């Protein structure tokens, strides 16, 4: 090895050492600031925004430490500062405070100390990753006031505001009235087209044996169900009409139904012993992300001081979750995303991100992030990325779909392709959990629309191949994020 090469290697070794030293100094400064917060009593008498941001950074450092950096990636795992900027970190903190203020002003429900204490106790009792939860608490000096204000408040506020917004008639009442007027004036769901609603048809086919799902069916709006699935879904439809399964009416529009995303009506167009065809008319609610992006800035990012002394609960040893179909439900304060199939899921190292899929009558462009350490679900955003340097198009979450693919890059989940009720898609999106934002993938040079394809991450590129479009496909493409 020549002297120039040795000198170059020594230069980079020294440079990396200096970068590491400065990073450690920065973390020490942040930790010191949080310690000053505790010792000075700020955490007990109202934390400053700067103190909250400093403590949030420590939480993010723990999460980033456990985030998977794929072996295929050719570059080393970057420091957290390259993944989430100071501005983005500050925004995350202020959003929690603004949401706290919105709960107080809109719903007359300020977040109180006893609720934060209960949230800490729930985390400690139901955690599925006790080791990481301990790390999070240790990062905040095991101080119950800091844990309550920085960690528990963020989880609690996000859960409450999403749940209360979803069914509040002050925000969705006008849409409900329009849907009711459309329902009352028409006898067929198809006749409601063009009235601010979306209409599609779906056909169910019953498999011959339990477990038979007919996954090779290539029609966009035909779903084959196993005998057990048929029984469950047919029972659900019968319940909507208030009859037994054998008495499900044909050609009759149901009463208006509501879930967290929409209002809708069903009409059974045809029914046989092993098949059912339905028309679905739905009115989509304005999603939380869109609403909050318009009103969030109106709320001052501050919370009232409260003289409440928190105590640190003992973290229980994590008990592995049962795989029974309903075993998880009792453990969560916020339920998982709406029940669905043919969605995707990726594991980041700290969270499972679920997105897309279908529940037979609808396709989803929503999802959720499950954190086993805190045993909580949070919703994925439906808003776009905030900056414009990317070569891809800035925009909201990808359109609803199922049978798509998802890969994890180390910092982003990339979803692509799939189908909805009317077409196969060659679009997608990049979701960044650190900032809870989406960026659309470009369609320039993209492969043709398809579903049930495959996708892999090479370290720099997502490779898509195969699937079904106009027929079975032997083509694909490379996407460079």
C-alpha cells in the first residue's frame, strides 16, 4: 500500500473520529439540558419549548439506534441529524402541543395529569418490548415528569384527537346530510352516481373448502373467499340489513352506514349459493391530516401548568402476544387500523407499518404504525412531504389500493403498484416515519400498472417485476428514490 493511500485512509479515519466526537458532545449537551430541566424544576412547573425539543431528540436517538439499516445499503447508517432536521423535530413537538390545545378548545377536554399517569401505567403494564421502553425512560433520566410530558403526552394526544375527530358531526355532519338526502331520493345505489359520492361494484365468490382463497383471480372487482370468510362477510351484510343471511334482500339499498373514513350504503345486486354481487356507494370524509393541515396553526403550542406529581410505574416483563384473531384487541387503548386484507407491512426495527388493503367493500389509503415498546398504534399521515428537493412529485398519500408491494429502505417505506376497484396502478409513494410524511413516486418511465407483483430493495434501488396487468407480466422496472 502506497504512502498516499495510507495518508488518505488516515485522513478519513481522523475525520470520522472527529465527527463521532462532536456527535457525542452534542448528545451530552442534550442530555445535560434535560438534566437541568429536571433539577431546576422546569419539568414540574412547565417545560419550555427548547427543553421539550431537547428531550424529544433523546427519544428519537433511541428509536434511530434500533431502526434497521438494511444490509443491502451501500452507505453507512447516517446520524439522526441527517434523517430528521432540527426544524422537523421542533415541528413534531409543537404539533403535540397544538393538538393538546385543540383538545381543550374544540372538545373542552384538556389533557390532565391523571391521564398522563394512566398512559404511563398502561405502557408499563402492556409493553411488548420492555427493554426498549426502559431505554426510552432512561434517556429521559427515569424522571416521571419528563416521561409524562414528553412521551406519554405525545401518544395520548395523537390517539384522542384522531378518535374524536373521526365521528364528530361538527366536521362530518354536512356530508352525512348530503348522503342521507341521496339515500332517501333513490332506490338503486348506482343511481346516486355524480352526487358527490363514489360508486363501485364488487363480486364475492365462495371457495369450495375452508382456506381456499382463489388468489389467482385476476379481475379487479372479484374476490374469492374461503367458506369461513364467506360466512363472516355474509353475516356482516345481513346485519346491515337487519335480517338473517338467507333473507338478504336483492335490489334494496341499505340504511346509511358510517365508519371512521366514510359514509356508505350497500345494495345486493345478485346473490346465489356461492356468489354475491354488490354495489357500494360511499361518501369519503375529509381525513384528519387534511383538516389538521388547515386548522393546526390556529392553536398556540403551549399547555397549562398543572401541579400534578407523577410516579414512575414498574415496567412489566413483556408477554408474547397470542396469535388468536382477537387476542390483541384488549391490550390496545386505540384499536389497530380498520380491518383489512391484501395490505402490506414492513418492520423498521422499532415499529410495524401497515398500509393499504381492502375490506371487501372498500380499498384503503390509510394505515398505522404499531410500536411494541409503548404498545400503541398511531395513524400514518395522509399529507405530503414539506420540502421540494426530491425529484419525485410532492403530494398526499397514494390512492387507495390492495395487492401492492412495500419495501423498507432504512429511512422510508416505498409502496408501489396494486389495484383498486377500477384499475391497476403504476403509482406509489415514499413514507418517512421520522416526519410522518408522504412523497409521491414519479410515473416517468414506470412499469405498466399491475398487482401481485414482487419488489425488493437492493440498497440503492427498488426492483419491481412480474405480476398481473393486461395479462401475466414478464416485465419490470428499477426505481431510484
